C-alpha cells in the first residue's frame, strides 16, 4: 500500500542498506545518503560523518552503564563531538573514577541530576499557571540549572510571578527563544496520512499492529486514510497536551515495515532498535512536508508550553521542520528516537524542533517496534 519503494524484507539480511552498523574494527557502515545529509546539515566531511556515527553509537550504549556507575553523584550526560566521547557529570571524585572505567569521560559538576529533576518537577507542577510568554523549560546539566525559555521582549506581571516561583524551586537560568507550535497541517500534496479526511500528519515508526505518531494529530477514534485515500485504520490511543503521542491501529490491507523513508534524499533507513541518543548526538528527521533533515540533540526532558497546554518529557533538537511534519520519525543511525511534535522556524531559514521519545510511547501503549 505504499507508493515508494521500500526494502524487500525477505532480502534484508542480504542488503547493505542499513543506516549504521558497527563492524569488528569499530568502523561505521552508513548509507551514502545519510552521510550526505549530515555533511549538508552538520558541516561534516564524509570521513567525519562516518566517525561520528560510530562514536555516537558507542556513547549511546555506554550511557546507561555510566549512569549506574555514577550512582547518586550522577549529574547528567551528553555527547562531546570534539572528543568523540560520552561526558558524564559527577558531583564527587570517587564517582568520577567509576564512570571513567566504563569508557566515558567524567566532568565535575556542582548540581546532581536528581536535584535538577526535582527543580524541574516543581516547575512542572505549576505548568497550568505558565503564561504564554514562556516557551518551555528543561534541566541543563552543563550549566547546573533548569533553563526557562521566554519569548523575546516578554514582560508581564504573570511572567514575573511565574519566574519568581521557578527560582524558589531551585537553580534557574532564563534564556530568550521563539514560541514552538505544532506541525500539523491541512490537506496538501505529498506523502501524508490524513485524519478525518482534512488534517495531514506524518507516520512515526511502525509497531506491531500499526504505527505511532503525534497525539495532536487526532483523538481516539479518529479515522485515518493513507496517501492514496484508502482507509488505514483509526487512532487507538492519543494524548495531547500533557504528552504528544498516539497509536494508530491499521488494517484494510496496509502493512508495517521497519523503515524510515529517505524521500530520495537518502536511502530508506532500517530501524533496528530504540537506544536513547545522548545530548550532543546527531539526529535526523523524516516528514511528509520537508522530508529528510539532520541536526543534533540539544536537551532531554524539556517541558514545552504550547498554546494548548504544556507537554512534558520532550527532546529538543536543532533540526528544522514545518507544518505536516508532525508525527514523523526522529532517528539516530538505526535507532528510533521519537515522533515530531512541534517547534519554531522552517527549513529555509532554520529553527528548532521537539520530539516525544518513542520508548515512552511504546511503554504507555504496550507496543513493540517493527525492527529489521
């Protein structure tokens, strides 16, 4: 039921089209299109892109081990492209030694991740009182603070009161930034799926029984049709705001594949799992409006204050997106990361985009990815 050529699943083992695998010598085997996209969007050479993919894959696997080694001294983690290593913040020297034995780099920080999470949770509890001028907030281990993003020039009694309450919760830093909006769109051309016949969004990842996408695209029971106008199924689960994810159950002859469309810009990408990419890692997005674009992970667990209400546990990226890209895939190498929620800017002048992590969606609805 797809117009575009997808990988022949019966021959997957024979094809060298996986986005990234790590060979016995530690080298990365990447699709040429992915490398080209990273060169275009991240300013890398071909050799640098291959090296970075291998280093990021290693960092993603070290991350949970290093966090466990740090224990209560864990102060957050991020990927450092200059060193090609996972960096783990720690609040004491003993933990630093344990972290470095895992292969990560330990860096002394003053505030633990638990303290930052507690501060952010206290602000989250006041999300309903957040004025529209507040774009969102996130824990930033590198600065040892919770960063609140406020629209440029904003000044109101409500904003002042909210920021004062935030400062009382713990270490806070204020930065200016645009207001994110969701990336759903009305019916236009492209390769969409449609909700109730008049809203277009993008498929995130195939799961057994259907696919996952953004919750703001449709509510439970909303009917879904494919690019060709034929019935696909309906929304079996949806959450927005609070969260921004949904599960669409399919039938009517439609089938699932462990593939993210490359749109002719890159080779279709195989999905092999859902390891969480650390901050600083490269990440690429596929959507039905702007197709394939890459950037980096800027932050985890950010609360985004949309006009419809706050959405929690979002991941912030430097990747651009536009209306209609909502729900589309974010992927690092061959590891699924999340579904496109919203952002600011566009793919002509640039911008930032947030995604809802895929593992939370899978856990919420008891789903499993279709993988190669």
